[in-house]
C-alpha cells in the first residue's frame, strides 16, 4: 500500500489472502466494510456490508444480498479493482484489516490517497513496508 510519501505497508500474500477496508460513511455516519481477495495477482472486491441504504449506496452489487445482525451484506460481487485507490479522510476513520490485525489508514490533516496493488518484489525491496506493517499498532476496530 502506497500513499504520497511512498510505500507505507507491504504484506506477504499467500494462498487465498483477503483484506478488509472499513470506514465511517461521510453522510450516513455508519460503518462500512468491504472485503477483498487477492486472486491471480489482482485485487477482487468480494463483499460489502453497511448499516443503512443512503447516499452513494448501490441497490445491489453482488449475487447475494441479505440482512445479517443489523447489517446489509452483499456477497459474491467478484469485481476486479486493481489497482484500488482510496482517499482516507480522517473524519471517516479509514482502517484496514489483514492477518487478523487492524491498521489505521487515516491521518489528521490532509486526506491521503492510498493505492493498493499486488506486486512481486524482493523482501529487501519491500523491507520498509513489511517493517511498517509489523510495527504498526493494532487499532482493534472493525
């Protein structure tokens, strides 16, 4: 994952690797979570879940839409979104979950544009991003 300052995090992808992005919807003020899978070197959106329909919310996106514990869940979306770009505004509390840990993406001040992409590289070439992910605090928030 990169921002304007360069590589922020790098993760080793193995098998059916998945990650989630979560944020607070700017209008509805409810959490939103999207889950992605790494498939043949591409990022694929597989599901989305949110609390209420409102501004910018699709009527349906996947093959399955259901209510689950107060969330609207859309599964089986299977949309390639590589590279994935996100503007992580601080008011929206963007965070990413990978490997069972939550990483804060938003920062105070400007809203950085985060770019997520699958890249092959050497451990040495990605060392700063791997160390950044290892040292980042777990926010513990969905």
